[in-house]
C-alpha cells in the first residue's frame, strides 16, 4: 500500500498548491486588479477545479487500494470457496458483465458455463479494480458500503467527520463534469475556507481508509 499512500499524498499536495494560489490571489487582489485583472476573474474557476481534483484523488485512492487487495489475493492463491460472501458476489458480477449489444440468452449461458468451470477447477480468483462500479458515484456512504462488501472494517479518524463532505465533492464534481453547473457558478458558491475544510476532511478520510485496507490485506481478510 506504500505506492497508494505516495500517489494519494502527491495528488493531495496538488490541491494544497491550488488552494495556496487562490489565497495568494485573494490577498493581493488590489495589486492584481491593476497588474493582472484576469487573475481575479479566474479565482472562481480555480476553486471549482478543486472539486474535480478532490474527486479524482478519492476515486484513484479507492480503486488503487482495492487493486492492492486483489493482487494480494492472487499472490496468496485464493480460490472461490475461500472468498468471503461479499467478494464472491463482486467476482460473479464482474464475470457476468457483458456488453448490451451482445446480451442474450446464449451469451449468458456461455458465461455461466465458463464461471462454473472456473470455480470447479479451483482456479485462483482474479478481480479487476477497473470494473468496480464506482465511476462518478463515490461518497462517504458508498465507500462504507464498498468496504463492507469486501469485508474491510472501516474506522475513520474523528477529523474525517464520518466522510460527510465527500458527498459535496461528488455532487459538485458531477455537476461540473455533466455541464449542469459552470465553473464560475460553482466557485462563487464556496469560499476558499469552505474548500479547505472539505479538503481536510477528505484527506483524513482517505488516510484512514488506506490504513484500514492495508491492515485488512496484512491480516489476509480476503481469505475466509
């Protein structure tokens, strides 16, 4: 999990740099108004960008952490009958996922035979973190549910406040990504202090999450 920690820390540092820039612009707004007036109009856009960066680090951290879990499972030779029930369901859902244009009775019958043979042969389980249904949908509640499905006990720092602000990050990111809200509009709704608070809570949440997944992997919690 060391690489996940390093990557998450690096992405979080990018957000810190962005927030420092915004604060510097706001502190120097009189000078900038004369020398570089466009800098002031860019502040709302920069603040809104912080939500995109925050959501990206959340999704990257969660996906990469479970990738480590799946790699540990494979290296430990875990078979289907050794998996906890929740992870069995995840694997089955991944195996039965087919493109809509090929989804028919024959396709599902072939998949069912393949899955049955794979299990009966005692093959080592391979789960794909990129096929987790988390794109654009992660917040505190959904991460708790995802951890529960994997059997990971998620205990948060008190400073994460239960991950309450992660839903704000998700909602603002999706509003921006889908064009429901402009960057300027989003940025005007939040002061830099608000975004700093959201950032800090998100950071504490992710640090706790990584520690819990690392402990789960170390204890081989993926093996029933």
